[in-house]
C-alpha cells in the first residue's frame, strides 16, 4: 500500500527552565507534560486547522535534505497534545462539536508498506495478545470513547472537543529492528510513521468527513535506547565544525507533526458497526459530567468472544483471526456462524488436522467456567457520583459510566489480579508497580497471594490510581 506524505517540519517550542535557570536536558523530555494551549508561533502553523505535538525531541543528526526523525522508547508513554486553530475560518463550524481522531503507526519504507499485512500478521503470531500501538488512559486528558480493534494492532481512535484541552498518551510496543530481514545484532531498525487523521460528523452523524492529517517519522528502541541514541547523536554533532553542523537539522524539544495526505484507506468505517472492538468502560477527561456525544446504545459491551449463530461470513472470518485460526480463513471463507456451529469434532479434525481441529472445536463449543472469585471494581471518581447514580436509578435511568465492573479470578494470585486490572484499563501489567489495600486508619497494605485468597466472593472495591514518583508506572489502591 503506497503512502504519500510531506516531510514533517518542526517549530520552536517554548523553553522550560528549572529552579537553577538552566535549560532542561533534552533526554528528560519524552515524559514531560505539555501544558501550552495555543498553536506554536509561525505562519505555517497558524494556517493549519489543527496542530499535533509529540512530546519527544527530534534527532540533531539528520541532514537538511532528509526527513526529520524522532526517537522513542518501546512501551513508554508519550504525550501528543492536540490543538485546534480556533481563529481559522473553517474551524468555526466545529466549535461546540466533537471530532474523531485516528492514530496509526505505519511503515515509512514503501517496500514494507506493500507487505504491511504480512508483516503485522507475523508480528501478531510472535507476540500474541500484544498491540503495536496502545493508549495510556490514566494519563490522557479530554478524550472520549477511546477504542481499539483487535484486527488492527497499529490503530487507535477516540473523540475529543477541539475547544478543550486535549492530550493523548500513546505507547509503541514494537521496536524498529523487529522488522529487519536479518537479525544478527547491529542492524539498523526500520523507521515508522505516526499519523493522525481527524474527521467530523456528516449529516448522518458518522465521522467520515475528513478535516486534517499530519504525521512524523519515528524510530523505536528498547527501553532507554532512545535516550542513549539521542545522546550519541548530540555528541556526534558537537564534535563537528560549525560549517559541518549547518548541514544538519536543528534539534527541537517538541516534534510537531507535519500536514500530510489522509491515510489511503480513509473510506472510514464507523467503529460502532464493527464487531470485536474493546470499548473502555468509562469516558476520560470530560469536564461536563462525562457526557458522551453519542448514545450509550452505540457502545459495544465487553463480553466473551463467542461465535454466535447470527454471525455472517465476514464476522466468522474476524472471529477466526482473533482466535488465531487465520490459516483457515480461506478454507472457511463461505461459512457463517451457524455453519461452523453445526460441525462436529470429527469434521474439524478431518479438515484442519488433529491438533488444530480439536482446538477449533473446543474454542467454538467453549462454555463459561464459573470463576473461583468475583470482584467488583469502580474507579474513585465514579464512586463520588454515587448519590447521583442512586437518583438516576430511582427515576429508572442508569448512567453506564458510573457502575462497578466485574473481575473474575481463577488462580487467586496477586499477579492475576494485576493482569485483570491492567486489562480493564487497557494498560500493560508491567505499568502497575504495586497493588495496595487500604486498611484500618488509612494504612496501605501490600496485596499478596494470601490476601487475594482471603477476599470474600463478590467483594466491592473502589480503585484509586496514583502515578509512581520514581518510574513510569502506577500504584493501585483498593478502598
């Protein structure tokens, strides 16, 4: 798939100072919190309807005729602040309305763009259950209805209000060297592109009307690798003469995504009509009572991935891919859900072979196993609205954003609890440093395997999420 885009341009960003008056070291910038709410100075920036700023420094070792490059660490949360140019005439039409933005991580090299599907499918098999692009929801501000698609590992989307402060924190979980043909050590990693496409609603209420697209080039390294590479590039340039330095791009603290063409497959399909989406249970960062611009009926519930008799041929294909049976998609191309459910174990073994046939049969006929322990959890700011919820219930109306969410445990271990909470908030389990339970007099007791085993069935907890001071992770407190 060909992808044409313009080279990113990077603008000066307001310098930040510490208490000693020195400029902040560029290597500390990837985790900074960007607070500025107006577009960066510059004539070009003022003419754009939107501006997206990635909170990571550009490399100083890129020549002037080459495209700017930004280094990222694998799995680290990076802020992208999203700003609308309210003074632009065309932007007046979206004031007071929500827009939808889609963020993708795609290959920069056209050679890899042609084989993107095969490359991503191979990555899926090597890293089952992982995503290439993820959202750090606890840190993100001002986004509504964030969604991910299990069939598109490099794609996330959400709604946001251009008149309000919006920042989304993204994580790239693949590294550039995972897609190099030879892996003997020392290979140059392939560059990626982060692209953002923004849409507004058409007359039918679907977010298909394209407003703006922008992108930047990145390379992703193993944790801390981007910091080392940035330092190496800076030292390399500092050793050169002044005349030689003029041949290289200046490094900027913030990467401003440059305007580009919309993603080629921008015949955008509304997520609400697709199956398999993982919908976050609460909206994030809305200052007006977390009101969603769309009806609650459009949100897809979190449920077990069963193959239903009503599934169409296309739905069945998606179900096979999600359950790691993509090798048999062509074989079952004309099968609907009811066709698959009618097949016996012997039929599937004969078609798929003993190992895959038995696994496919068990997956199709899978039944719910009663969990050993059920826990109900509610985020702290949701609990603060309990009185409002009771009032709604008395009037026969329930706001789904303010209810408890179930967690089902089988192994009764602290690790399993960590994984379940991480899955509920769409973050990596490694980002949760510790889980504490609030005890008498407000003390924090470390949750161990023994404590989990002694939880009462159907116990209720209120979750408080705290950012860890010494790392990029979080502390979870159960109240």
